[in-house]
């Protein structure tokens, strides 16, 4: 008698890059990238010991949440500068020590991209250069199709996020869409993380705001092993923790 063995071969993981949140394709996994600076700040804050970062799209949502919870530090920026009345801005260098267990964060693009991704994907992670390799490992292990979502600037292409997405796409053993191939080509065009970030309008905005040191800080690659992930949603915020 002849036995026939059926071996199920899993299709390769599809890796797409959305150069702006509105371009994100449906995928079970989304990785949000706002390398200058929201996702770098989130990674740094969780590594420092914050237990949760509640990410709000709007300043009013952050204020309401702080009032409702009665705890947590308020953090965030508009035009790179700390929001009036908030405890902290959006510099990762302000999150080296936990000032509370919880931070409530609202930024121009990054926290909005996280809120939007939470509506579409089963799993959402936050990536930056600080934790690039750690995020790549988790996504590779999951083996599910992934959308690398660039937060961009006001729904437009941002070089810093596209560059970081290209570096991440190159680390994933997946089948790249045309957009992911384009991001990898962008990444190949720069000699270093700092060069890739410095070429962006986001970096020029930080320079204009006197926040030059944040660019070099956010360019440091694989210095953290934390993988921030979506762990809850409410009407006011999405919760990110480890
Ligand atoms: C954003 O969310 O747009 C950024 O993180 C802006 C910034 O650099 O603070």
C-alpha cells in the first residue's frame, strides 16, 4: 500500500509598507513607526519602567483621560514643543526615569497612527531604531502578514519613517510588496541611521525647535529590547505596554 504524505506549506508572510496611515492595507499585524519621535519615546518610556502609555489622538482626549483616571503624567507635543500645561514633552530623553506608572501621551502624528492601527489590526506594535531588532524578531515569529505603518507628517510621506520601515522590512523574511521594496531601496540609500533621519523634514523641524540631540538619540539602533504592543482600547485612548 502506498502512503501519501500531505505537507502543508505555509504561504510566506506578506510585508507591506504604508507610507501614510491612510494607505495601510488590511493585515493581522501592524507595526507603527514614528521614529522622530513618538514610537522612540514610547519604547524608551516602557524600558525605563512606565507600565502603560495611553496614546490619545487629541489634546482634549488626553486632558479628559487624566481627569477621569486621576493619575498619570501628561506628555506630548504640538509642533515639536511641549503642550502648554502638560508635564512632559515628546522627547525620549525626558523618559529616562519613570515619573509615574502611567503616561498619557498625545502627539501630532504618532499617537494618531497608533489609534488608527488599533481599529484595523489584531496585533499592533510600535517600532523605532531603538528597538528595531526586537520588533523584527516578534513579527518574524508571528509569521503573519504585516503592515509597517509610517505615521508620516499630517498624512503625508515622511523620510524618517519610510527609512525606518525599509530597515525593518529588510529584516523580515517575507514577501515584499512594491511599497515595501521601495522602502528597502530608500533605506539602502543612506549610510547610517542618523543620515537617514537627518534627511527628513521631521529632523529639520526638531532642529528648528532646538531639539537637535533627539535626532542622534533616536538614531541609536538596537539599544533596547522592549516591544511595545497594543494591550487595550477605550474611546479616549489606546493602551500600549509590554
Ligand atoms: C509626531 O507624533 O508627530 C512626532 O512624534 C512629533 C515629534 O517629533 O514630537
